[in-house]
């Protein structure tokens, strides 16, 4: 049993405390926007925010997330209004298949909170998510657009 | 029109490509008479392609699969162009393969691969739109009691010109649906297109930004259980034994089942429970003879083929042996291309529900009909008792088209617990070790020159795997695999772009136990490297500029030459590059499109490669949505360059050694070059978009690497040489 605060709601989830947060979010809480891609924190498809910082939830035990504020892609839009990152993603038509984009958007949203006007070098250092469709050119454009918004 | 009827017994659900066009024409001619076919919400279907709701919403049916490449939007543009509907009211939906069978393939081919989504269906989907428009106009004319010739349609509004009366599609759809479909409609001339050629926004973006988009792996069904599977790591091996009792008491575990003769699955309440239990399950494999195979033994087999007497010939003119024997100068090189896995971000998955009376499968697939065939075969049920629902794909790249091993597994699991839906999800490790890999190929090239440094002969000997032998042996041509020669053929969609006085391109087929598949670009990936890097080698051997050397051989290939010239001009070939920056060129004819690239790179410390820019050109004939084409070009480069620099699946004791992205890497944003696309659609033909450009990035970068360092790398990936992409 673990007590998690996800997107502003606190819930009890019935899992072994060693279960990765990703699977608790998907299978117990039922929020499926957060994706599984590798299970070893390589690809970033599972990125969520833990107290505002981007973390890869596929290797983070539920126990380590208790008492912290968890935000998933479903909680990023504020009262239904798209976050500025989501808005820039829409304007620049970033996604192709879209599978990695939840994690990509969460990683970028966390970066912009910390560095509101990131340089290309800062983007390169901090955004390390894998996208097999290869949307990187649009991702970079959209990050700069979101930074200006 | 009907040339062939698909066979629909459960053992063989085989549909030849020849049937595609015919099937479609048939679909359009289904005489509905007064009986209206309705969509699920009750809205009338004007024809197989178009459903119109009373509020004027237009639902366009899309048979091909959207996996990120934009075909959903592009195909909808094609239908809407002829339909003359309000684009802002367009929605799309997938018909199911089961419906398709019942309606004699009304939507034609579901297969989404080979960059064929638009280029193979442009005619019939536009006819679908045009036919619906004609019927809607006729329905309005009937209501007004005026000749249809006095009416026109635009933006979903029908106008009777003489009287100025107007109505909308939504108001006449019900009446239109009762009309008999007209004969083959006249389509617009390309000069009249308003929507085709326009970079309209994709129809499927918003849900991908909020987590709402449901991929196969997100599916939830009432009472559903979750399965994790392990197949024998050595292809062709079997399960010898497993100790189910060791894990049956673990949390959530419901079943431990054998799947076919080579795999074991744990079925649990949640997938994580299933995976945890499977990891703890002792399994003994009977690996069989293939456990003796290694990368080295495969490479040795291919090497033997480079000089073998027997080979399948694809392109030949003159007498290459005599040209080489009599050459004033000759050069020779051997290249090798590795196995590579598709590794789409969403691992393989399928959800199945089986009862003795019905089998349903929900699956992200590039080919709904092939998934349906796999469902029939695995369930043992006839076509009228099966259905497949296509769910969004988290990438495909060829892995989810011809192969539905995960569907077969899901059905075999579900059969062991009738009535319970089971979602099977592979781990990334399972995906890496049970792929359908990019085939291995070696190539020996010999170029012959006369005393004036003119190219007099070229022999290209390929040695390696045949995908068709493994996948579709009926498509072999007297043993020859025509797909091996993509980009090297005398003509067709993959035509060789040079005139060489004495030419021989042949293939010594050498197959392995590692299953090959269609990896984005397929065989043109390695062929472009072999040919275009060796062209560069020959230019240098002849003491000539690589562009000028090529141009002299291309006068009879004006479309190839046009894209090559375009990238050379835009990149400034022949003019000084920025300090430390070096350029390389490549071009090919690929999936009916002419493509070229000029790469600009710098190299630090001899092995750290920075790609600054790639100028890319494509002549795809007609460009339906230029903004999406640009994304396909840049995206294909990420896939192709990841392959060039980082990706190789090596074989040890018969199994694939790489298990995840830590040993099989993929490009990140820091490594992304600026890609400048030139879309030079010359009209008159329909070329592909999703795959064609992938092949030119690698040889352009390799040729630039030679320009920068004087080193030729001929085996891949580059990481094996200590070369990294920075």
C-alpha cells in the first residue's frame, strides 16, 4: 500500500512498495499518458514531475514518491487550458507517432521552470529523451517558442 | 475489373498486390440501392469512404495505418479534395478488416509499408471523394427538381446556380446514400487542387499532447488480464521445461502458460506483476542447432558469397569481366552492413479475447488484414467469427506490417482462458531479441577505368540475406529476391541512376537463422551506402570532383540529376565551406521518389563527428502535404543516422546480444543536424515519402567523413571504429 499525490489528488494504491512509479500510475491509478519504453531510464518516455523536477518513473519505486507531489502529462494542462509547452507543441506540430511525446513534454516543462530561456546547449544537455520518429527539429523550435510565450 | 478474389479460409488469407486496385473499384461500385449503409452512430454512409452526419461532420474512412508518418491526414486531404467538403469538419476513422472482408475489400489494401500509403491509393481514394460529391449534388438536385449539371458544391455547401438555392451535405446525405453509385468519376486536374499540396495541420495532434491518445498498450477492457512473455532467446529454439509452481503464488498471478512450442507467458492482474513473476520463473530452453551461430560465422558465410560463382543478376550491360580485365586502373572495396532492430518506442503488444464462437484482437498494426490473418490462423476460427480493431501505433518502421507474431501469441494465450481479454505486452528486452531485423549484407565493388580515367566498368556483388525468402517466398522470381536490388535496378521505382558502359549487379543469397524484416527503407539503406560511397571512392581514384564524376554518368537520368544538382547548389558545393566543415553527397531513386543529400560535418580528434547541416531534396512527383514531408525527411535521417553511428544487433550462441537502448542506442536532440528540405515535386508520378530519403543521409555523411579525415569506413555501425556522433 502506498499513498500518492498525483495531479493534486491523494490516493491509496495497493502495490508492493518496490513497484516502479510508472506502473502504479498506469495500472493502479489508471492514467495511461505516461509511457513505458525501456524500463531502465534510458529513453525518457516515462518522465513525470516529482515536486516539479523531471524524473524517469520506470525505475523509481513507489516508496520514493510517497509524500511528494507527482504530476503526469494528464495534470500538465491547468484547468483544461494547455500548458505553454503543449501549446507550442500544437503550433509547431511536433508529434509524429506521439508515443514519446508525453515524456518529452514533461522533460521540457521541467526544464523551462528551471531555465525559462534555455540556450541550445542547455536543451542539448537536459533533453535526452529518445524519439525514434525523429521529431527533434520541431522539438527544438517548439522549446524556443514556448520560452518566448 | 475483378482479377482475383481473396481467399478467406483460415489457413491462408492471402491477398496479392494485384488485387488492391481491383478490390477498390469493386468497393466503389457496390450498388446500395435504397438500402442505406449506416455508421455506428446511425449516420448515412454516402459510400465506403464517406459518412456524413446531420451536423455536416464528414467522417472519412482510412484503411492505411497512421504510425506517425501523417498518412491519416494526407489520405483525408485526397478524399476531401474531390469531395469539396469543409476541411474544418473532417474527422477520420479506421474501417475494420472484418468489415472489409464482408464488403469484398471495399477499402482495398490495408498494408501500410513500402511508402505506399498514398502512392498506391491516390486514385481510388480520390474517386471515393468524387463519387460521394456527385451523389450529394444529385440528391440536392433531385430535391429541387433541377438538373444536377446546374448545381455545384464547395465547402460542404451545394448551390443551384440559376436560382441561388443552397443546402449542405448534412441535409442531403441521407438521400444521397440511397442513390446508385456513379461510374468512374472524372478527377480534377492537379492544377485545380486546393487541398492537395497544402500544408494543412495534422488531424491527430491534440490527443498526443495531453496523454489522451490511446495506443495499443494503453487499451483497457473490462475484466482484462495482463501477460508478459519470454520466447526462446535463440530463434528456432523451444521450451524444454519450466517450473510454474515457483511463481503461481506470487501476487496477482493467475496463469502460467506455454505459448506455441517456443514461449512461456505469465498472466496476472497487472502487467508489472506478470513481468515480475516471469523474471522469477525458471525456464529451460532447448536452443537447438542455431545456438552454434555467431556474428563471425555469419560474416564468414557472407564473405564466401562475395566471390561465389553463382549469383542472381539484376542489372547487367556490356561485359564487365572483360572491362575489369582490360582496365588501365581498377579499384576494389568491400563493405558490410549489420543486423538492426526496429525498436519502435511502443514495444510490441496485442490484446485478444477468445471464445469458441468469436475471437477479437485489438492491436497497433501497420496491416490490419495481416493481423486478421494471424488471428484466424491462431484462433482456428473462420473469418466471420473474427475481428481485428486497429489501435494507434507508437511507431512502426516496418516491424508491425508483415509480422504479427505478437498477435499470434496473444490469441494463443487468450485461447487458454476463454472469455477473458488478455493484453500481451513485450518488454523492451523481448523486443530487442525477437525482432525481424534489417538484413545483413556484404558488398564487393570493383571499378574499372581506362587510361583517361573514365569509368569503363562496375561490378557490384551483394552477398547476404533475402527478406522475401523468409517472409514471402512466393514473391521470389525463380529464386531471385528482387527487393535486394532496391536502387540498383535498370528501371522501375528503384532505378540505378548512372550509365556505365559495362555493368553487373548481382546477389549471392546467403540466409541465416536470424529472421529478416522490412526496416524503414529496407534494402536501399545498405545499397545507397555501397553505391554512393564507392562512387565517391571512384571519383577520388580518378582524381575528379565527386559531383562532376557523377554528373558525367547521369545524362540519361535527368530526374536523379535534378535532385543531386539541387542539393549541391543549395549547399554551395564547389564553394568554400566554413572552416573545418566538409561536405559529402549522395542520391538514389527510392520508392519511386528521387532523393539526394549533401551533408556538412566537422570532425574533432579524428573520431567525434558533428553534423552541422544536411540539405535534402526529394522529387516525390506530387507533394500532398509539404510540412509533413519535411518532417518525414528529417525524421528518416534520425532513424538512418542512428543506424549508421550506433546500431548493430550482434549474434552470440544464436541469440541477439543487445537487450535495450543502453546497448542499442538512438540519436538524441544534441546530435540532431539542421535539416533543410527541398521538396521539388515535378508532377506526373506519385513517389513515396516515409522511407525514400532515409538512405541518402548515411552515405552523404560517410563521404563527408572521408573528405574531412581521408578515411574510408566500410563496416558499420561507426561506434565499432570508436567514432561517435556529437
